[in-house]
C-alpha cells in the first residue's frame, strides 16, 4: 500500500493542494466534453454537424485544460504569461458560442432548448481558464460582463428572438460568475499556500540566523575584549624587554593567563552553557511554533528545580528539536513533555513526518543530534530519536538528576 500512496505521502501539503487543484482543472475538460457531447447527441441535427460541433468542443476543452495548467504556473512564478494560449482560448470560445447561435438562427438547430448548454459551456469554461491569466478581480468581472453582453448582442444581430438571446445572455452571466469565482479562488488559494510555506521556511531560516548572530555576539564579547588585552600586554612586554626590565616576564605570564581564560570562555560559548536556559528555551520554542501555525503545547514539570547544567542541556535539546520541526516536517502539532523523578525525561513529539523513501533521508542522525548526544553523555544521559506512523519523537533522559 505504501508504494501506491508513497507518491502522495512524500509531497508537502502545498504540493498536494496544487496537484489537487491542477487535476481539478483538467477534470473540467472531461466535464465539458461530457455535458456538451450529451446535448449534441440528443439534438435534432445532422450527424456531420453533431460530429463537427463535438470535435470543436473537444478542441476547446483541451485548450482550456492546457491554459489552466500553464496559467497556474504563471501565477506561481514558474513561467511567463501564456499569451498565445489566452488568445487561442478566447478565439475558440467565442467562435464556438457564435457558431451555435448562428446555427440556431439559421434553423439548423431547430429546438431552442439545445442552444443554452453549448453556448454556456463554450463561454464559461473558456472564461474559467482565461480568468487564471487575468490580473485582478476587476479584469475578471469585466470579462464576465462583456461576455454576457456580447452573447445578447450577437444573438440579436444574428436574428434570434430577443427573449431567446437575452435568456442565453442571462444563463452565461449567472454560470460564468460562479465558475470564474471558483477558478480564480482556487488559483489564489494555491498561491497563498505556497507563499505561507515560503514564509514558514523563511522563519525557520531566520531562527537559525538569529542563533548564529547570538553565537557571533558571544564570541565577539569574549574574544574581542581578551584579544585587546592580550595585544596591549604583549606590546608592553615587548617594550619592557627591550629596556631590559624584569617586569616583562610578569606581563607575559599575565598574557598566558588571559589566553587560557579565553580558551575556557570560548569552550563555554561553543557548548552553550552561557545562554541555554530551560525556561527561556521552552517559552521561545512555543512562541516560534505557534507563530509558524503549529499547535505547540508544553506538558509536565517546568524543570525549575533542576541543576543548572541539566537545564542547559535540556534547553539545547528543545532548541534543536524545534529547529528540526520547522525545517524537516509539515507539523500541525508539537508537544514538549518534561517529567522529573529519579530520572529526568524530556520528550518532543510532532506529527507531519512523511514515511522515508527507500534509500532516502531519515537514516543516520545529523550533526545536531550527535552534538546533543555528546552534551547528554557528559551528564550520564541518553538521546533517542524515533519515527512512527507519520510522527517523530525525540527523547532525552538523564538518570539520577534529582538524586
């Protein structure tokens, strides 16, 4: 079953919505051929005429389907505006509607009930595809009104009774409004979903960039000050040594001490002991998750009674887990649970994880998880990552933390 549904499961939510919308537009072609073909098959007209009109409907349906697909790509910024297809669909749509009205005026289609369906189909299916290539709702509205008025004017110009021509125009207006709204709204929805997905990805990148800036500021604070002191004391030692003063050795000893202190502070910055606070990281993670449209919840203990080193390590687990949720899943919910007892267990669980494809990602853990394992191992703790049924859970455990 996974092989049959894998092509769908491996797609992101925006890609699924786009695929559904695209094939909905394609299904309109089958709908048009079926509806108009059934009308012509029951009309009291010559066989050749029915065949010719049916062929025109088929050509029109294919053109509308191709235009819908390419116009959707244009809306999503993947290709240029399909101007030639827009012109072709407009010509075939108007030509099919005018031909049907002309055949009715000439008496070739004797029953007036056989006219509205093909006229509405040519105009409305065409307008639905054309609406995807029109910028703004005002342009769509003008196209609908112009088509309805044009249908009435052409029908009367061809000699149709005013009531019959007006009836066709009203039918076109009513159906076209709903059809154009449906097509335009569907395209807008796909575009909005992709924009939201891009904003979500940008938000996760900004979170990573913010962390890098924080790390850079910490490194600047540590190394900038200490290197300046080292440079000054080294210069002083050089001057003292040139004058043969014994104080030069003392200055170099001080330089050595500052250098060692700098090494220790750099290690603290790299390991995150200076900034990783459990309460701060938990509040920040929930805020980022909710801003990304994910239902973030915290359950269990707040961890305020834990030793600082345990809080720091668990804070880093929350930070890394949140980053992974934002960047590597289509999560709708994420739950962070902390239980404190003989051992401390922190579990971060989220949904929206597609089943890994054979040979695809999801096997070896990344460097982020490897770094977390090292932090926890220094405290006698462990880290486990588990994927199951579209969900992912990261569990950190530290034994004897409260003992």
